[in-house]
């Protein structure tokens, strides 16, 4: 389908462009996966994704421990990710 062809194109383009494009592709891929989860576990989350040489840093706030686990799991499962630094905070329910 079109989405998988676009992802394949992005991967091929990133390999041609070098490390910076690889990190950008990883970041885009993680955000795309987060968007598919936004209506379920990750709704009301505010996650910032930074990628440097395949190392992903997650910052921001999630609504629950389950959301934190899901966000980290998605990042770790993304092609090209070497490791994930989890700096996410679980929002307190006041």
C-alpha cells in the first residue's frame, strides 16, 4: 500500500543522505507509531522525541505507567534505534 511504499522510500532516502537523515527518519517513524496509539493508551500525553546517532531520548508527560511503558516499547521496537533514554514523567492525578 501507499504508506508502506512511502516508508520504504524514506528508508532508502535516509540511507543515501547519511546519519542525520537516519535520525530524522527514526524520529518520524516513532511519532507516526505514537499517532496510531493516541486514541488509546497515549491520549493526553505530551512526548518529545530526540534522536542522536540512533539513541532515542523521550521527554515529557504521560498519563499513566502503562502509557510510559507503551511509549518506550514503541521507541525500542523502531528500526534503527540503538537504545532509549526514558525521561518521561507520569502525570500526577490531583
